[in-house]
């Protein structure tokens, strides 16, 4: 837990001290990749609460989903087909499912009705 907080703090400091800008032409790809990354983060939180967390699964999902989502958005952009909608619906839906499970797990763990 302490390593996660240190990582968040270091990332925030680096983000504020070294601002990075990117070409707005890539905003669609970056947005879809961030959405896929958030899906992996919520999935990691859920699996941690279920005591099933595996760092290899988390990292492969984090980077794999992000790259795949950005690649689909890129291919769809080149073909003139909005393939990024598939990533938005899939990862967006999974984020809400994971959040609902996290909420239930936290309520169960803090409930007096164990």
C-alpha cells in the first residue's frame, strides 16, 4: 500500500514539474488508451479486494489493453470507420462493472453482517 502511495506521489510531482504536451491529432488515440488503462486499474483494485491480484496479469492487461485500444482507434481512423466506439463501449462498461463490484466488496467488508 505504501508503495502505491509513493508511486502516485512521484507521478504527480513529475507530472507537475515536467509538463508534456502532445499533438492534438493524437488525442483520440490517447483518450482511448487512457480509458483502457483505467479499466485495468479498476480491475486491479477489484482483484486486490478479492485477494486474487497478480502483478503479471495486471501489467499485461494495463499495457496490452492500452496498446490494443489505441491501435484499433488508429486502424479505424485510417479506414474511416469509428472502431474506437468498440473500445469506448467495452472498456467503459467494464469500468462501471468493476466499480460496482468494488463498491459491493467494500460494503461487504465494512458491514457488520459478515
